[in-house]
C-alpha cells in the first residue's frame, strides 16, 4: 500500500527539490517507489510549475493549485494523507520588510490551518520546515534546539510564530509534530532574488553584485539536496515533539562567498557593488546540528566548493529558466 504525503509549497525552491529527490530515487533513506506525493502550491511569484516539469506525469505525483489558508481545500487533501511536510512559506527577508502582512498570513495562519486539519484527520506525522533565522543573530558559538528564539525580521518573526504553533499542537493535542530548522539553502531552481542565484545570474550577464554594507555578515550554507536528504531522514527516524537543526557547516562572510562565485565564473571583482545595509540585518547565523548527527544523519560527500560549482553550472546551463523570471524587472535587493 502506498504512503501518501502532502507536500505544501512543493513548486518552490526546497519543496520542488525534495519532491524530485524522492521520486527520482536518489534519497538515501526515503525511497519513492511506494510513495504518492500530493503537491499543494498557490504558485505565487516564486512557485514555478517548470520546477517539476520533468516529473509532472509521474503516476506517483499529483499537483493541486491552492492556498494553505483555504480550510475547505486543505481538509479535502489532508484526509487522503498520512504525512504532511509543510514547505509553504513566504521566505524573502527584504520582501517581509516592505510588506509583512502576507508573511503573517501565509506563514502563521496557513500553518495553523494545516495543523488544525491534521489534528481533525489524525495525520500520522506533521513535519514543519523552518529556518535558522528564528534564533536571530549570534556573535559567537552556535545555536542548538534549546536556544532562545529571537527573530529580528518580520519574516523570521512569522516563522517563529509558526514554530510555536506547531509546538503547541504537540503539547496540547499530542499531535505528532516535528520541526526542522536549516541554515541557508542553495542549489538549482532557487528564485533569483536570493543571494547565490542573484549573484550567479548577475555575474553571468556582467551586472553588479549588490553586497550589503561591507559584506561581513556571516551565513552557514547547506546544499539543498543535503537538506532534503535530512528532512527525509527525520521523517523516518525523528521523534514527534522534537526540533532538529540542519546545518551545513559552511560559514562564510557574504563578501567571501561573492568572491568565490566570481572566481568560478572567471569574472572580475569589479562587479562587486556595496549597497546600503537592510534594516535589522542579522550579523551571523550558526547552527549546532549535533542532535541530528547523533540520530545518525550525515551530509552527502563533497565539500561546499564542489557543490557551489555544481550550482553555478546549473544556472549557466539553464539560462532560459532564470531569464524569464528576471524579465519581470523586479528590484531583487
């Protein structure tokens, strides 16, 4: 009997990589032959049907266009599923600063609708996908799952609210809920408003790479397939009620990362353009992932530089994918 999983936000960056990773049989711990995946996605600006064009006709996959705040639709889908993995979220910090409302609606209200439907239909497992940004900035050391939550942007605050809701459903209703918090993801199919795809595509076209302030802000980076691998591992081996940090162990200053991208592409550092810092810009994120490692998970072979080169190559080879998005003439920073 096939296990049916509802994946929300499955046409976005991490969600689409997760679906493809499972269905293509590349997941080390979570095989796809006995699985059916339902992808619920509103297809906002960053949800792209093309992201899953290669598996759209797979008999194990169904796409449903819709909003996670639509309780009637959510109920119809949830009652068919034994597992929910909630990737759906507004996620760009700069957009949250300009307009926090949609972040609160999608990230908090949408999560509550999903949780309540899962409670009603006695879903066997609810996995909520979160972010290291809920911990806020950390000067030194690392944040573990017991660290205080100190969000500093409307985006991070909305994800924190969703995390706390998910936790409350475990405590109050004994719902089997797991939360994952990953560091910054990079890889194929990432909307080019985020740093790595923006900088790669700008550099390919010899356009400026806008670095905030002096570029000294530090981020920990994880290749998207490693995050997807870890999420699947947690589905199989994680304990309800727990939070699992998924760090990449690749801390870099933004300026260092910018220079790496330019070097891979053989471009001049004269393309670097320092711009005014954004409000509330967190200085450093750094996750302690010991809990997940103790559970038995390890990232795939290959270092950060190899995975960054692989990512750069994907954007070079898939110009048609990102050119269409960047023609919208949005300001991406």
